[in-house]
C-alpha cells in the first residue's frame, strides 16, 4: 500500500518502457459508505498535455514507477463520464466529517491499497505525519515520534469541493442531533447550511435546536424562506422563541408569518418574557387534558400529539377555564384502567412546587432541586397553566455552549 502523496508526479511508462509522462492526479467516483476504486489516472505528458488513462490499463503501480499494459497510442484516453472527483484537486487539504469521531477534520493524505482485487482509496490520513509526508519532509520524523492517524474512507462524509452533500452516508444520519450540531458549528456558514438542508426536515429541526441561537440565525439566512420556515416550525416553541429573539423584528415577523396561527400566537407571547425567568425558559409544547377525560381518551390524545412534541413525561390537567388542576405521569396512565377519569387519578401538586411566569432562574433551580423535578408547571397571574419548564431548559441556560 502507498499514499497518494508518494505516487503523485511519479513517472509513467507504457508497455514499450517509454516514458509517457507523470501522474498529476487520480479520478474516482465516490459512493457514500464504500471504498472508492481508482478509475482513471490523469497523466501529464511532456508537452504539458493532460490525458486520462483508464486504471484497467495499469500493469503496476509503485512509488518509483507506474507501468501501463499497452502502448500509450493503443490506450483510449477519453475522460470519465460519471460525476467524478480528482483526489489531489478535490480532496487533499479539504474538510471532511469524521462520522466515528463526530468532528470536522482536514485531509493531509490518502491511503491507497487493494480491496477485493481493486486498487481503492482506503483511508484518510489526518495526522501531522501525513502533512510532513505531503511536504516531502517525512525524514524529519527520523525516530518515528509522530503517529499516522487514519480514518476509514467509508466512515467519512466529504463536505467541500465536488463531494456533494446530497447523498449523506447512513452513519452520518444516525449521529445524535447534538453531535451533528457540533459538526455544523465547525463548518463554514455555507457548508453548515448545506448539511442542514441535506437532512430531512424533522432531523434538521432537532439539529437546529442544538445549535446556538446566534448561529441559528445565520444558518436560517442561508436557507430559502420557505425551507427555513419548514425546519423552524418543527422546532419546539421555546427554541423558536430563542431564535426569533436574535433576529431583527422585520426578519422575525417575516419568518413567523409562515407559521400556523396557533404556533405564531404561542411564540409571540413567549417573546415578551426575559430569558432568565420562567416565562422565558418555559415551553408551551405539552399535553393538556380535561379532568373528565378517561385514560383511554387521554392516551389517544398523546398518540396524536406525540410526533410534534420533543418529550412527553406528564399530562397536565386543566379545566374548561384553563385552571391548572394537577398532572399525571405516563407511568400512572399505563397502570390505570382505561375507563378511569383523570380527575380521580391525578396528582394534586403542592402550590409551593409550581412556578410563576416571573420566577427567576435561581428560584427555579432551587425549587426543582428541592422537589427533585424533571418538569415543572408554570402558572400565570390567574393561576392558569402557561407552560412547563424542564430540567433540560435549565441546563441549557446554565451551559448554553454545551
């Protein structure tokens, strides 16, 4: 096996042992999740003319010489017809997504070798040793201090040049939204928006929720208005509000005008609250139910709303006037009889363990810690349920860059 840097500019001879030129580049057609066979050599002839030589006409390839099977005059030199890339031009020094490490790295060299009897690109060298090799300075590491750091070609997702993001590898799509968000944050705005656009709308919304609002604003500006609205509208209401607060009023109004009227009213109301109080931290995405409902009816409502909810741990019971009566955990619902009415099985929450929309973050932390709460109901001045604050909302406020 060899590295691309070791064979670039290598002399190429034909079957008559005549020097026909030197290797300028190698063409491949990448397929996500697969090793890429070498398809064409880009040969630079003595007269500066460049021609493509199909790899099937290569007899032997080494660091010292590349030998062809036929006379150069007998080899067809038409270039590739598929959407190809050149390894030196399009991949070296470019950014890729290391799916296994959930990070963005730079390509310093490429490992080439046999796989299933085909010469393929097997790995990407991201090490300093690879950079020294590229620069012809490998001799500086005479005592082998630096180690090669190879990433399997199949486990990477290129993000720049001719390697497009339209076809994402399955491994990349399976990453946690928080890891994908970290990758987006490491990319340029243009590349990050391309990655977000390449995801389905539900996943894109989850990834956007994990990105800092300031960066969210820039990414949204790189998307088409309709596309931005489709993604943002799938985010939780509190995350939408955080994003809208970073945008100029005219841009925020333009984006909100594309939301459904109910979502618009919820977001518009939450914008009025400061970030460090319960009203600014809470979300209005929760399942509410009438005290007269049965367990069966309530479970049906949970199933209906579940796709649009970030998480559901409790059902919040409110009467026809919107007055908060208590909550019921999913566990309690699953163990109750289908015919039981909610008013008979709900937990009456002590007034001291309920938040007011104007409660400060310090009070919220103390209260949730004292009562060991994952979720906390938030009431307005009229004792009506305004929203809920989760421990996740609190942690995001404390560590916004995590």
